[in-house]
């Protein structure tokens, strides 16, 4: 079987890429005329792979499965085969090539077949990190590390790489509480005090404006009092006449 893996580690601690696990059709048909059934049986000898969107892969020579990763959380890459974890400010990638982890089903028939299964395995791996690669037993190209382990050749105990990780993204106060962190009481209390001071100033200004407005709108015309009493009038003149 052959395992091809290409991964890109994103700065937000997610992973994108593809994993391709295949076997030659000619070998599969020797086990079962139905290559799909033969592959499913042979796959049981492979340790658990990181979960992703899985589809069938087939060409003229190979048959297998393709697993696609799209912004997959880093926490899902702690499988029995591929391990990619964050250790503070470092990313650590390992892929063990221990025969005890491969060929489990064939080992039930004969333990010697377990080593033979690993000998026949081929690996082609590439991992790209967001930071500088610090240590690896692979080939470094920029921020990428690659390994090519062919069949019928001695294999290392594991494929490994260590790279720099960017600072984790800042979290909001609410997120800090949800994640179990301490709540930043001092900044919050300070903000509340400032808000109360602003409200108090606004209230004082509104009261002053209200009082000033009442004085300006008071009536300014002459004051009116009770009506003056009417002037006294002369009594009517009586005409005096003589006796007839």
C-alpha cells in the first residue's frame, strides 16, 4: 500500500490538505476479484487516520480512498498514524513507522508478516507550516518539510518535524470566561465608572438648560391690575321755571 499526504498548517491552528491511501489493482485482484472488497480488507492493517471528507479514488493502476481536510481543527490530528499537535509556540508533527502499528490483521496469521507488510509500504509526505522549521529528519524547502520512503527499503522509526507556531489569536473577555480564564474585572469596573461620570455630567447640563429656559420664557409685558373705578359724573342740571 502507498500513503500520500499533503498538509498545510494554517495560522489559526487548522489544517487543510489531502491524504491518499491506495494499493495496486493487480495486488488487490490477487486477494479478491472485487478490488473494493480487497482494499477494505487490506485497509484494516492501517492504523487510524485523521477523519475528513472521504471519497473513492481510482485510476488505471491504483484503487483506494482520498480524505480531504478543509480548515480541520488541529485537535483532530492526534490519530494512531498522523500526529500534529501544538506545544506552546511550537508545532510538532510525527508519523510513526512502527511495524507493530501496521499489518495487524496479517500478524494474526503470522507475526513475521507484520514486518513484511511495513517493508512493502511506501510513504510520500509533505507538511507546510506557517512558521520556520526548526528540526526534522526530512527535507526542508522554505517552510515545508517532505519525506519520500519507498517500498522494499529500510525505514526510519518515525517521520518528525518541529516548526515555529504564531502567537495564539487574542480572545475576548467573554471567551476568556467560557474557556475558564480569569475575568478582567479592573478594566470592566473602570469602564463602568467612566460611563456613570458621563451620565452624571449629561444630567447636570440638562437640568441647567431646563432652568435657564424657564426664565427666558417668562412673560415680559406690563403687569395688569384690577380695573380703575369710573370717574364721578355731574348730576343733571334742573331748569328753574316761574309761576304762571
